[in-house]
């Protein structure tokens, strides 16, 4: 019976993945903040223009009401003389018209005050967005610094077939950086003793591991052949050719534990 093939999931997620994900979120926040600032500035200009226009209209209305009040008084007196209206009735009617004028002026004043409050509120929102934008810029600078530090740790190496392998990762953080470069396909794995794990078009089988000396031996099953990588060390590019076109595959192990090893398989795009 063939042994059960099981791919062991990678349980751990390190800071680099969070940094890169954070960089993406920060960039999105930066774009949203910039959009909000432009939008809020437009709103401020619209509200301020409306406030100025309303103030001008209020002044015109007040002037008209003032002139109208004088005309009403003169007209009421003339009318009273024509229709025989008493002075008391003229005074009462005049007071009613004055009360209407005062209510209209009070309503216009309240609307003007509400508009001013809206303008002040929008200005406050703009200030808050500017503060958030400053924090986002700081986070972006920090993320760039972390990515630069990770990139500096990456090394080039010659594989066990004496073929130059380019950049290799010696930790999960460095592997995440290589994945985002997109130069090759990367498959991270944890391989346990006496278990076979299938990765891409190959199968891996751990024979032994020595955590104290950081050495290990495992078999690669590919193209109906078994390739043994015996007594190897951490960070060493283990290379082999496979497939119809004999493409170069590469395995790098960066942790050795009791009866298990962890690393990644790199394949051509």
C-alpha cells in the first residue's frame, strides 16, 4: 500500500508578513486620507461660499424690510385717513408688521449661525485627516526601513550542483520577501520523519535529522527516480533537475528539529 501523502501546513506567521500586509493597508489609508482631504476642502469652499452668499442676501432683505417698514407706516397713515381707520388700529397693525419683520430677521440670523457652525465642523475634520495622514507617512517610512533591512540579509549562493542559485532565504521572513519579488514559485513546508509530503511535481521523504549539528538527510522522488540528499546542512541550496524540460528545482532548509525539518522549494515560473 502507498503511504499517505500529507502536506504539513505552516502554522507560524512572522513579523515580515505583517509588515508587508501593513504596508499595503497603510498605502490604502494614505490614498483614502488624501481623497478625504480633497473632498473636505471642496465642502469647506462650498459652505463658505454659501455662507457669504446668505449673508449678502440677509443684508439685502434687512434693508428691504427697513424700507418696507417705513413705507408701511406711511401707507397705513394714508390709508387710515381714507377709510377712517383709528390711530389705535393703525398702531396695532404696524406692530404686527414689525413683529413679522423681527421673526424673519431672527430666522435668517439662526440660519447664518448654523452655516458658520458647519464650516467650523468641516475645518475640524480636515485638521483630523491631516493628523492621520502624518501618522500614515510615518508608518510607511518605518515599513520601508524594515523591508530594506530584510533585503540586506538575503544572500546569493552556489548550489550543491555547482549552479548559481541567486538569492536564497534562510528564514521565514526572508522567504516572504522573495515571494513578493515574484521571480520564482516558492512552496514552504515542514517535513516529518517517516512521512511523505508532495510539493508541486515532487515528493519529499525525511530519513533522519540531527538538531545538535544542524544536519539532515532526505530523499526526493521525482520522475520515477529517487534522489538522496545526504548529510546536508542548513541554508545550503540543494539542487536537482526534473520534468520533461529538465528544469532546475532548489530546496533550502532553514530549521532542523527532532524528526522534522522546515524550509522551502523554489521552482521556475
